[in-house]
């Protein structure tokens, strides 16, 4: 029971991290391409 809850919690954290990091990377890469 606890293992399944932990897995769901970890998946939610992974999704949050992916959604948070992707916009930052795109936001950083785009200005660099525009400047060059």
C-alpha cells in the first residue's frame, strides 16, 4: 500500500519537475538563438 502511494507521489514530482524545467530551458535557448 505504501509503495504504491510513494510511486504516485514520485511520478507527480517528476511531472512537476519536467513541466518546470522545460519552459526554463526553452526560455533560455530561444533568446540565445535570437541574439546570435
